[in-house]
């Protein structure tokens, strides 16, 4: 059974769903990317079959290089065999050149992709609904009865419960003390004139072509915020980025915000409650839910069903150990 109220501004619904193998100013390989990318791709393809809708699109990422130092870094990575599957020796900006202001150079990352996370949630929700597996409500911790071996929640009983609440886990009485951070991000949905390029563009921020012909433009990282709603300050920042990048007129269609479930050490949070052996957590996907979600959900499922050990790097016990 899934208990979920179907809120609108959750991280997964606001995210671009980018799978980006090469990140950071120094162009490093994203953590565990060699394992995560093939697993994620296969999982989304399987989900496409289950749900009968397209969810995953391979799209290269064009990355603007602003100066000779950045170009040098990029070129030196190209010579590293570990990076070879993820970088093209030559980039082809194609139609982007007519949409953006002149840039120093481009690099092009491959094995990247875009997951339609909001579409996945919409269709998967419908699937669990038709299989009578959805309780459309906020989970009320007070109603969880732990008095016997089986857990009881209202009219339902279960062997175990897994909390997957994104950044709201900090309010969870069982797991509220883990070192969550929570990075708010805001995005604009815009339209641009003319035919759409196929590739994603990383130029100060991301411009991601959407299936409906519009573009996802974002995002920023805000560490102090009052709530998860869009703000005029971030809208102004996003518009500033668009003005810096584009050389064509644009129209703003929508403005959204959500909070990423980031963790102090930037690693997922999987594991069991230290006192209650049938209460679990799956969280901490941070800025990379699209790539990390499938692999670690599978890892969690193996732990729950086959008792295979949790990788210590993602096990919440890494924090218990530090406290003692
Ligand atoms: C602006 C932005 C851009 C992003 N871009 C990318 C990207 O391009 N690529 C990428 O990989 N990642 C991206 N991310 C990060 C990604 O969105 C997250 O890693 C991922 O969505 C986290 O998923 P989650 O299910 O843990 O959390 P969420 O998506 O926040 O979902 C939490 C769920 O828990 C439910 N919930 C919470 N509390 C309760 C309760 N008490 N009872 C019942 N249900 C509850 C909520 O309703 C929600 O459905 C982005 C995030 C943001 C905000």
C-alpha cells in the first residue's frame, strides 16, 4: 500500500529529471555513475512497458566552456579512459547557437538523459490506484500501531513500513534526527521561437527541451527559506540568467518551486530504525533522484526481501556510529 496525498510541488514533480554523468566545475564523474546510469535507463524502459507511456529520453548535454582554463580541463578529461563513455571528442551545438549569445566553446556529454518524472508519477499513481494500492492521504504517525509484530495503520496491517517522504522526513518522529539539509530550487517553464534543439544545454543553469515544445529553465539552490512556494527573488534571478544566456525573445509560461531532500554528506539515506525492526527509511536522493532512485530502490528492495546488506555508504547507521 502507498500512502500519499498527491501534493503538487514535490521535488519529483518540479525536477527536470536530468541524468548528468559529468558534473561540477572540474568536470568530475558523478558518484557511482557507471552503475547508476545503465540501471536507471533499464528501469525507466521497464516502467515504460508497464505503464505504456514514454518516460525516458536520451539527450546529450551541451556544456558551455567559458575560458581557456575550462576548455583545458574538459580536454584533459577527454584523454582519461574512465571518462570516454561520457564525453564526445567534438561537440555539435546545432540549433542552440541561434538561440543563445556567443560562448567561448562547448563540450558535449553523452550517456545523459531526461526522465519525465511528473509523467511517471502521474501514470504510476493511476496504476497503483487501479490495483487498489493507494491511500490518498497524508500519513498520520499517531495512527501507526506498533503494539504487535504486525504493524497496523487504520484498517490496514503490514509487516513493515518504508518512509519515503522527501524533505518532509524531518518531521517524521522515527527518522527526524537524521542530518537533512533541504535545498529549495525554483524553475521557469518558458517558450522560445523556432524549432527545438534535441540536446540539453548547461550554460550558467540548465535549459531543457520538453516534449510539449516548451523549455525547463533552472535551477537555483536556496538553503534558507520560509516555505516551498515560488518567490519573486528567485523569479528575478532566473530571468537574469535567461537575459544573460538567450539572444531571442522568450515567454514565461510557469514558475515552480520545491525542496530537494539533500543530506549533509550528499549520500542517500537507507535503513532500519535502530529500535523498531519493521520501520524503514528510503530518502536522501538529494539533487540526483532521477539517476540514484532506481538503483537504490532496487538495493532497498533486496535488503527488505532477501536480507542482503545495505551498502555502508548509504546506510543510515553511518550517522549512528558517529554519535557514539
Ligand atoms: C528544482 C529542482 C530541480 C531538480 N532537478 C533534478 C534533475 O534534473 N535530476 C535529478 O535527478 N534530480 C533533480 N532534482 C532532485 C529530485 O527532484 C529529487 O532527488 C527527488 O525528486 C526526490 O524524490 P523523493 O521521492 O525522495 O521526494 P519528493 O519528490 O519530495 O516526494 C516526497 C513524497 O512524500 C510524500 N509525503 C511527504 N510526507 C508525507 C506524509 N506525512 N504522508 C504521506 N506522504 C507524504 C509527498 O507527498 C511526496 O509525494 C531536482 C529538484 C528540484 C527541487
